[in-house]
C-alpha cells in the first residue's frame, strides 16, 4: 500500500484537486454518523458481560419469566445506640414502605419490610398470621409484641432485622432495569427528611448500583472526554506552535470518534462501562496520525518555503501515507484479535468499534486532512526553524546523545531493561481479579458506603 512513490503522489494530487468539496463530504459524513449518538443506550448491568446464548443467562431469564424475579433496591435503616423496635423507627419503616410501594417502577407486591410481613404461629390447632406492625400509633405493648413475634420467626432474623436489632431493611424489586437510575434517585428523595441523629438511612442493592453506575458513567464522560480534547489541543499547539495546526487534527478526531460511536448506536450496540475508554483511545490514535502528517508538512515547508502549499501537502502525504497505513493495519489487527477471542459482549464491542475508529482515523487522515491543509495554507512553524538550517533541535540533540550512550553502554542498558521486565512480570503475577460492580465507584461515594 502506497509503496510506489509516483502513484502515491498522483493519488494525492487527485485527492486535493477539489478541497472544498472533499471537506464538505467529510463534514456531511460525520454529521450523518453522529446523529446516531442520540440512539445510544447504556447497559451497566453485570449480565451485559455474559453472552446472550450462555446457559447461565438463559436460566436466569427463565427464572425471571417464571417467578417474576428482578433487580432489587435495598434501603437500610441503622440506629445509633438503640434498637429498631421503637415507635419512631417502626413508624418510619411504615412510611418508607408506603412511599416506595407507590413508585411507578417498583413492584408494589414485591416490597418487603417489617411493615409488610407477618409472624406465623400455632395455637390450639390453629395457624395464626399476625402482622408485625399493626395500626398506628403503636403502644409499648405493640412494640414488645412485634419484637417477640420477630424473635419467634428465625427466617426473619438477620434478614428483615439484624440479629442485634440495630438495623432493619426495606427491599423493593424494580420493574424495568433500564429505569433503575431514575428509580434510585426517586428513592433517595423519598428518604430525605426521614433521617434523624439516631437513625441513618442508606440505599444500596443491585438495582441501585446498576442505576447509579449509569449516572456515574455520564458524570465521568463529561469530565474525562473534554479534558482529553483540551490536552490534545494543547499538545498539538505546543508541538507546532500554530493555531492553524489545530483544525485538521480536530476534523480527524471528530470523524473517527463520532463515526465509531455513531455506527455503534446505529447498530443497536449498548454503551457499556468500558465504552467510556473508547473515545480516549480513538482520540490518541487519531492525533498520532495527524501529528506525523503535520510534522512532515512543516518540515517540507521549512526546507522549501517557495513551493505551493498543495505541492508541500502532496509531498508530506506521499512520505507519511505508507507508515501510517502500516501502523493502522497493525493496530486494527490487535483490536480484531481481541474481538475474535473475547466472549464478553462489552469487550467484543469495544474491540470491534475501536478497530472501526482506527480505520476512520486513517480514512480521514488520508482523505480529509490533506484537503484541510491545502485550504489553510499554513506558513512555517516556529518549532521547525532548525530545518531551515539543517541542524537538529534541542530534542533531537538529546535523543542523539541518548542513542550514543545506549550504543556505548549496551550491556548496562540491556541489563537494566531485563531487570525492569522481571520486576514488572513479578508485579503482574500479584494482580487480582475484582468482579465487584460496586468497586467501580470511588471509596467516598454514598452508594459504595451504603453497600459496604
């Protein structure tokens, strides 16, 4: 690919013949692909990592269909220096149970607490089913009776109420896991105002974790991805010291990231937790291609300041087309290998769409970036002044000295790298696999504190 210099040069002369048309087509293509972003659906559940046809997932789905099982949200009420068998705490449990049962995405018949359950006993051949909490307000006798009934029901000890009577729980099953985040936030609003100095209320459980993780991903993406773009812009400006060097790489980045995520949305692939890293990886690869091309352009601009811009662009593209094409192929091969080997849908989707993003970065670098450079007609870069004098830059001199040192002291250099490799492999052998979904959150997040 691009091995024949004359044909490569002719190809890029044809590509840059109508730069405005080429850029318009590029922008339209980005816009069309990016419209799919509105269709992105997040899936933060643990089940997303299991292949759809896996026996475990099929059995889980069958159990859900037969028994109506779904993710639960747990609301824990913990007392300080007292017991849950007090009038104020029991009345709070009743109030909280009623609030949660009335929520639209909660199965009202699947809410469990002291307010919904009863004790079962036998007397004179009869079976007595007695609610733990009767009509309000509760008298001291009612409270003692509830404690006695609970103590006589081993299945409810350590489940509805902790064995030391310091904590109680309200369990609620959600109907639609896709609305878990909204349900979680509604429950947080419901518990607001119910806490006291002696009563702490925490919301946790698989449904809460899944819902909060969805919002956590949004929050993370809003901070991470703009930061990456700013860092990239800053690095490009630092490398070339020209504002005009920014539009070309940005076009490539938007084309690669918007195209990859847009195609993912159009194909109905969910946005998983790991997908948050996808734009960052594509941005890094896209910028690398652009920097290689811009470096070649500014080198030729410094050496041949009188040549027309189009000729300089064609020379730069002719020089860099083959290297960036080969690195693109090897990078795509790496992601494709992961896509073929992995059985987990989020990892597989990540690999395949990363490969698509890398391909789009190459495509926009080859077709759109040269046309952008022709239109911008960038002048010489201050960072490449040394090329006019045919002298190495400060960085070049440093790298030359480093290379000379390595050649003179190669036993030391090779030994150092061998030792570093052994240390790294020893450290890698100590890695542990953490499957806990809640560990995705920072240690000080309320959802993690509640879960722990």
